[in-house]
C-alpha cells in the first residue's frame, strides 16, 4: 500500500492526481472507493480509513500485546503560509510534506491526512516508549528542510503530539484526544517539537479549561486584572529611566497569578486582544496620572505578544489608548520579543515603522534568545535592546552567557541603540554588566514590580546608594 502512496504523491506533484486515479482504477466503482478513502490532494488515506486502521491496530495489540503509537502532526503557521503565498503554494507544500512523511516512515507505518494541515501517523510494533520520540525527531528533521515552491524557498515546521496504547488510552477517541492535547502542548512549548501525552497533561488540560472560563469572566467584569510597574534604572546616573508594565491577575480563589500562568492561555484563545487593549489603556492612564502628580517625564513600556501583530490593528489599539488617556506618545515604549520579530518579521517591521513615526519607542525584549538577524535589526527603528534574564543570571558562571551579554552591548553600541539588562538580582551581576559597558538595569536588586500607587514615591526617592561607584 505504501508504494501506491509514493507513486500517487510523486505523480500528484507532476501532473495532478486525477490521472493517477484513472490509471490505477479503471472501473468507476473502484475509483469511487478510492476517492472515499484517500485524500485527493496528497494521496494519503483520509480520516475514515485512518480510523479503521487505528481500530485494527488496537485490536491486534489487545490480542498480541504491544504498543500502538498515534502521532498528531500539525503544521506550524500554515494559515500564514496560505495567506502570504496563496492556496496553490499551500497545496503544493501539503503534497511535499506528505511525500516526506511517507519517505521517512516504514512500510508498516500508516500516514493519513485528516484535512487542513493535520496529519496523523500510526506506528505498530514499536516496543519502547522512546521509539516514538525517535521517529518524531526524524519527522521534525525531514519536514523542516527547505521546500522549493516555484522560484521560492519556503521553510515549514510542524508540532507533533504523541499518545500511546495502552498507557494513554485504549480507544480511538481517547488516543486522538490525547495526541491532540499533546500536539497543542508542543505548540505552546515553542513549536517545531514533539510532546508525549501524559496524565499530568490531562489534568493540566482540564485545569486550563476551567482557568480559561475564569479568565473570560475576569475580562468581562474587568476588576481582577492588575498592572504592576517595574522600574528601570541607570545605575551610573542613579536615576530611574522608565517603568515596565507587567500584568497580574488577582484570581478570586487561586490568589495572585503571574503572566506565565495565564498569558499563553489568553494567547491561545480570543482573550488576548481585549486583555492587551486593557493593559495598554491602563499603562497610558497610569502614566498620565503619575505625570499629573508631578513625576518627572519617563516612559512606560508595554509588552506585546505575536498574536497582536498577526491580527491587524496593534498600532490603532495603541493610538486609541494614547488618545483616551491623552498621553504624549513619547511617554510610551513597546517591547517586542525577539521571538515575535523572528516569527512575524514583516508585520512587526511595518508596525514598528509606524510606531516610531508616531513618536513611540520600541525595545527588543529577551534579546539573545530568539534568532532575529542583524540585517533585520539594522533596518529597524529600535531604540533599546534588553539583555535576557537568563544571560544575566549566568553572567558570572558561564562564559557563553557573558559573551552573549557582551555581544548584545556591542551590537547596541554599533547600531546606536540603548541596552538594558533585565532580571538583575545581585550586586555581582550589576558589576559584571557595568564592566561590559551596560549600566542600565532592571531587576529585583533595584525593585520588584510596584503597585501603581507606589510609583511616584519610588521615582522621587530612588536611592543612589546602589549606583555604580563613580571614579
Ligand atoms: P518580560 O517582559 O521579560 O518581563 C520580565 C519578567 O522578569 C517579569 O516577570 C518580571 O517580574 C521578572 N523579573 C524582573 N526582575 C527580576 C529579577 O530580578 N529576577 C527574576 N527572576 N525575575 C525578574 P513577569 O511579570 O512574571 O512577566 C513574565 C513575562 O510575561 C514577561 O517577560 C512578558 O513576556 C510577559 N508579560 C508580562 N506582562 C505582560 C503584558 O502585559 N502583556 C503581554 N503580552 N505579556 C506580558
Ligand atoms: Mg518585557
Ligand atoms: Mg524579557
């Protein structure tokens, strides 16, 4: 059967699929049978036949013992590929991906396309749990090699979820839901990776669903979300230079939740847009109030997520918040993570251009953890690079961390940008950074994120005892 898939896929790439059907099955009922069980785009089996195969594999495993592995494979950002290059290119890619899946797997394995950008794989006869991970790694590697589409080269990755009989379930529906959950986990772990389904994942899933319901209520009622502001200081000057807005959620039962507990959840649902708008509104309003209370002019920084750039209107949202609060755009900074820049390069570039024209500053957050290129960076009106926490914490332990911090400082200098280190917790870290030429810091050493009512006092009282000793 597998050879037929390969023939179909290969021919489909050359001359369309219909010719294959006619050659392979002259009798019309045969052809209808084929159409009912095979996906016309890729020649892989479709959902109903796949369900039969999985149920067959489960029956065999129940009888003979052994594992059955189900993999759920979903293309990362396929919608963007379609939007950007058109459906013909999308279809071509789906065919090529199907071909690679078939090539990388054994004859005894089953590959299906469920529809859209979703593929499934059944492995039988694997006898160790780790085998599935090894196959998933092979799939990730095979799929992520560049594709030629017309005169373009396109890079595509997938996320893979794995569920196994008998540990994760013993029916078609249990394994499907497990593999699907694991696939989503792989997506939120950063994509281009695989994830096994586990019981804790199952518990976490139901927990997440109830948290999502709670978050919806929080957004509608609008009184559980809070903003805190963490000062950024220049230790050489002994002066506060800005404040980063960090959202918190005062959950009625669970207490104060940090962004790590709910921002990803919001990003995966439709809640990130209203939450982001609320955050922008609050940050602008608070800054306006501090200025009115006599605080000297500073900038408030607001974090963004990649969804905000993908779904149009981030610049408009910002403009609305500024207008409603009647705040000068010079008091606002937008933090964009390096990961977002990498994922949404063109949209981010366009948005950053517009922001900068409006007088808003832009900082690149978590610098050193993503893979933006210097070429991209050079063309962007970015004011500040933020050295990621992780390098700061290991600056005195690992040479590579110190080297990344030093390189970031050098790049900023070269491009005429500012540089600030985040997550500075100790005097030693501060000194190491200062030695490398970075005296702007943010972190628990200086201050934890503050409630809005404490900001004006903090700025006025900022004590210079921590500042770097002047020669
Ligand atoms: P980030 O933008 O890199 O923010 C810095 C995080 O490091 C904050 O965590 C901050 O409280 C924490 N931090 C500051 N100083 C120290 C320190 O000395 N040591 C350590 N260990 N941590 C320190 P937080 O508030 O939990 O935020 C985590 C991330 O969540 C942020 O990372 C940001 O990516 C995201 N986030 C926070 N607020 C928002 C928001 O309003 N919107 C969006 N889209 N994302 C947000
Ligand atoms: Mg930030
Ligand atoms: Mg950061």
